[in-house]
């Protein structure tokens, strides 16, 4: 990284200093909790609307700290065609809110001990 920064700076006739700080840990889903979340999502949205292996993401996520303390699963709620979440033109799809709410309610129902 230092060589790349130095080379780019030199190409513009300036000097640069790399100040790199390691931040968030990687976000790792627990396999068992992810399987459970996928089952619940399929109950709510239908099998064809659930992508159980969405691939890897490079974004930093503070939920990674939660997953270091407790097993869990970080997932995405698909909202159709829109700009990305942190983009100024992002527009939340209001029609998907009941699906997300139903997913979380059902997740709690299935995870809670019976007769509590």
C-alpha cells in the first residue's frame, strides 16, 4: 500500500503519507443460525425469494462485534431496484416493510422456548 500511495503521489509531483488504521473485524455468520434464518425467511417470502448464499461483501459492519460475542446471522432484505443504501438516491421500498417485520416476528416466535 505504501508503494502504491508513493507512486500515485509521485505521478502528481507531490509527496504522500499513508496513515492506515485497521478498523472493524470481518462479519462472520454462524452456520447454524444462518440455516435457521433461511428457513424462517422461506416461510415468510417463499423459497424462490430467498438467496441463502449471497456471497461476500467488503463493507464494514458494526454487527461484526455482536457476532463475536454471540452466534448470529447478518442478512439483507431485498428491496428491488434502487440505489445502494448509503447513496443519496436510495429510496426505501415501503411495500417490503411488512415482509421484513413478519420475518423478524416469526424468527422470534420460532426461537423462543415453548411455554415461556
